[in-house]
């Protein structure tokens, strides 16, 4: 009987689809990259997806985040993403976790329960913590490197962190992971030099912040607010999802 995954089954077969239905994944960061990763995992038939993000959808997210629409502004990103997943696959098991993953909050999460972990967060400390914890419990992890301020979507590639170059975030990660004895980490990165965001006070969050009062992690608290496009985060998210799906279907 035909279903929403019939065309995918032609590629991976019944056994592969069964592995995807049973797989349990965790996506940390449900933004531009993570949103597209989640969408592709759901459309591929991954049956269990846990979503981690404490942020709410802002109007400035609409240029690149799949779940960001006029109707979803103000919703938690994990809640909006869960709605989309269940509209694609009502049988999926989706758990939402409204936490900001850091070394201080990492003890709230048991990574050992997952078949694959996806890092799409944008803080170095959180990325390093995920890498360390995932390695310690032997869970596969794939991490997104810098996607902001870039425009060449075709330049992104999959590599081990120690094979990367040019990307400033990857450089920091190489240094910190080497210090911690982490021997490997699969990443998606680009050698394209990041562009410097154009400064325009009329379009900047500094002068026109639309976050509700009391919002803790505002863009204005960042050292620099990166520019972004609709296609670069999407490309990174889809590459990540492809790596995860192919690996899950090969697992015994």
C-alpha cells in the first residue's frame, strides 16, 4: 500500500525503512540548519525525534527557518517543528525539550539513548560539550560549523574536524577537541571566507529589537549578529540529514 515513504523505500528497501522507523535521534538547535535537518529526517521516515531548543520564533527568522511563518511568530521553535513533523508523519514520536544546551545543562540529557545526535547549535561551549559527551557514550554525532555570513551553498562538504581549514569555528573546535582528547568528529563545513555583515541601523536588532520583554537570549547580546540567506542553512541541514539517514539505514 502506498504511503508518504513509498518513494524512499524504493531507495532503502523495507529493511532500511524499518531501521529508520525504529531510530531515535536528537537534534540540538532548531533554527536555520536544524529546522531543515528535522524536516528531512521526518520526510525520510525517522520515527523518533527529540528536539532541543529554548528559543522562540522571531520575525527575523523567517528568511531561513523552515517553521518560521507569520502564524508561528512567538511560538517555541521546538513546538512549531513538532507540529510540522506530525503533519508529515502522525505516527512519529516527537519529544520537545525547551533547554539551552550548555555545559551547565548537559546533565539533563542522556545522550546514550540515541542512535544519532545532530548538533545545530551556535555556541562553541555547547558544541564542545556535545562532542565530549557523545564521544564518551559512543553515540554518533554530526556537527554544523559556521553557516552565517556565507552565500556559496555548493561549497559545503562533510569532513572530519581535523581535516577542516579556513572556517574560524572549525579552527576553534579543532583546538578545543584536541585538548580534550576527542579523536574525531564528523562536521559539515565550508572553506568560503565569511563575509562581514553590512551595518544598517534601520535593519539591525540593536535599534529595533522585537523580542518580548524578559527574553534572556536576545540577538543584541551577541558580539556580532550574522547575516544569513534562505539557501545556505538549508543546504547544511539537508547535508546533515542525508548523512544521518544513510548511516542509520546501514546500521544493523
